[in-house]
């Protein structure tokens, strides 16, 4: 198959082209959002691939499948849940350390 897009029989493809004319402030905000989205994508890809490479290395050491580093989830809800849970634990640990309590919130 060549790399060309082909419409399925009985389907219609329609596209719209819009021209944006943002103000200077709007343009800064658009660029900021695009940059943040790119940074989040890069982080997510590196986060998941890190566990893939770790598992691959562990397998060469003869570690069994059941003992390999767990896969990191890559669905959007699980990434948010994991990120929020980690942030909550970090803030909790920080607050406790400021109070002189070194109890780790993750050990709950």
C-alpha cells in the first residue's frame, strides 16, 4: 500500500482550514500550551520506555518474567492517577518533614 490516504467507499471526507489572528498575549498563551503539551508527551514517552529498557536489561540478567520491574501504565487516566498520587505523597512527605516527622506517606 502506498502512503496515500484513501477514502473508504461510501464515505465523504471534508476538511476546513481556519486562519488564526491572535493578539500578542494570545499567541504567547498558544505557544505556551503547545510547549507544555510537547513536554508532557516527551515525559510520558520517556517514563514508559524507561521501564521497557529496565525490563529488557533485567531479562538479560536471567530475572524471571514474574520478578521483572512492573510495566508502567500508559493510558491517560492511569498516568494522571499515578502523577497525582505521586504528587500527593511528595507534598505529604514534605509537610511531615517540616514538622519533624519523617514517616513516609507511601507506607500507609
